C-alpha cells in the first residue's frame, strides 16, 4: 500500500551468487526426452546452474548477503532483520534465515524465512520496507535463495528443464529522503494451489517410503495453467503498483520480471508496451530460480549500471500459492559504487571468521552450561 511516508527504505546494497556448475539444454537432452531447440524456443532458457553437493540454500544466501553488505558497507553486527524468501529451506526448521544470521555474526538481528513461492522475495522486500518505514528497524537484509535442483524430478521433462539454483540479496536502509521502495502489491489465490506444488513432506503427507517411491517430494506442475495465470497477473500487478505510486507504465525505466519463461515475459511486455531495452532478463543463463530470480536479476541489472538516481524500477513476480506481487522502487544510489578499500575487505573477512568462532563457542558453552547444571542438580539430590 502506498502511504504517507515518514522515511524511506532505500536499497543500499545488492549481491548475487550462482553455483559454478552449469547444466545446458544439451545436457538435459541426454537425460530426458527433450531437445535443446524445444527448451530454447518454449522457455528462452539456454542453461541453468546447479548447486554442488556441499552447497545449500543457506550457504548461497550467505554469499549473496555478504556481497550485498559489502556494497552497502554495513557491518554485519549492525544488521537488524534478515528475511530469507525460499521454498527450498535447508530444513523445515530452524529457519534458513537463522543459519544465515549465525554465519554473518548478525547478533542484533531477528531472522525468519518467508514462503510465498516465486513471489517470496517481492513479498519480503515489501515487508522489510514497511517495517523500516514505520521505524521498527533501521536496516534489513532481504534474500531470495533456492536449491531447486534438490526438489526437481530429473526424470520429468515437463519441469526439469525450467529450474535452476542461486541466490540474490538486497540491503535496505532507512533514510529521511525520498525514494527507495515506494509501494507494493501483494496478492494470492489459494484456489490455484494444486497447479504448482510439492505434494509430500508436509503435515498432509509426511515422508514415507511410499511418498518417496511415488516421487511426491518433487515439484508437480500444470505448466499450461501456470502459464495462463502468469500471463494475466504480470501486466495486471505492474499496472496496479505503478498506479499506486501515481506514475505511468511509460515511466518505468527498468522492468525486472520473474525469470520463469521468456514467452511469459514477452507477452507481459507486449501488453504493457514497455520498450525491450527497459526490460532486464538473465533467464537464458539461470533458468527459473524461483525466489532468487528477481533479486539475482535486479542485482545484475544494477551492476550493469542500468539505473540512475530517480529512475523508476518495477519488479514483478508470480508463483506457487498461487501468489503474485509487484513492487515499485525509486532508485536513490549513485552508480557505480566505489570499491571498498582492501583493509575494509580484510576487516569484513575477519568479522565472518570471528562469527564462526563465536558460533562454535556458543555451542560449546551451551553444552558446558547444561553439564554444569546437571552436575549441580546431582549434588542437590
Ligand atoms: N521437451 C519436449 N517436449 C515437451 C517438454 C520438453 N521438455 N515438456 C513438455 N513437452 C511436450 C508436452 O508433453 C506436450 O506434448 P503433447 O502435445 O504431446 O501433450 C507439448 O510439449 C506441449 O506442451 P505444453 O504444456 O502445451 O507446452 P508449452 O508450450 O505450454 O510449454 C512450459 C510448457 C512448461 C514450458 C510452459 O507451459 C510454461 O513455462 N509454463 C509456466 C511454468 C512456470 O513458469 N512455472 C513456474 C512458475 S513460478
């Protein structure tokens, strides 16, 4: 919602991380009954990244968050809120955001995960911006990260050609000046939940040998219906958010849609009449990375210098739920951002090492404390 703003939530840092392993369409055509041409023509995807066995949503989130904090020159110990938008958390609980909080050494931060399908990052950005605007926090790190390769059925050609792994992060900071996240539109239609889901592993169908054998722990999707839904809501949400901030679609300088399918993006861009040079896509290289797609694309666009102070950016996403969301941002940081001096990079490296030691120490102390208490209780009896 647009509101009378006391202060703005400005994007002061951005970062992204993609695993190094590349899986091309040709690779996929050797795994399932598909072809390089089919995938390219129907989706616009050429390749995607796949996490190595040691990588997880938390580890990729951490890399993206560290990069974003570097740009913002924000000390991790001063971070007040960490949100990780994901549908592939490291565990059902604890939240992946808590793992990131610990690894960052963000000892003053609250942390939680947010599940809103591929719209999760835009939901998270809106939430964090709102909390900053009302004065509850002065800063927040919002991350979108996914290890979709772990829930992709690599025998299902309908889905496995679409998805990839990665992470993107933004740092939001309070500032009395105009700009930053201006307004957002967040929507849901749970009646479409069956169109895109992970059937088992929750309270409806806890994991059993049967659910595993029936491949119920993988993404199930009605691609055609999701396509129809997405083609409708992308232009609709974009128009709504632009209207909320009193601007016109023609004012959009950078349009960052969810990177799901090139045809969905083209259809939205055609409907909105946005010139192609104002649309950012990196779908060809990363595929659909769900919650990570918008922040990875936005961070890349910013790194390429695609925005200037005062420019209107619109990010729009859709996904499982069904959910959809759009946010309007007025860019407020001069680009390019000067590189950190070497000593500062070293200082931050030291802080992350220190965070590891502190985490280890807290675990050890917790055990020792419990042991001492048990010993005391034993003496009392
Ligand atoms: N390789 C070759 N053929 C494939 C294929 C693949 N990887 N996947 C599906 N096909 C086949 C289908 O089996 C179907 O064959 P049939 O006509 O004999 O039944 C044919 O291609 C056409 O299927 P259809 O579903 O109409 O294709 P499409 O043009 O709609 O493209 C998607 C399929 C999945 C790419 C497209 O619907 C899509 O992108 N939907 C949105 C998905 C999405 O964004 N999900 C994430 C939301 S966050």
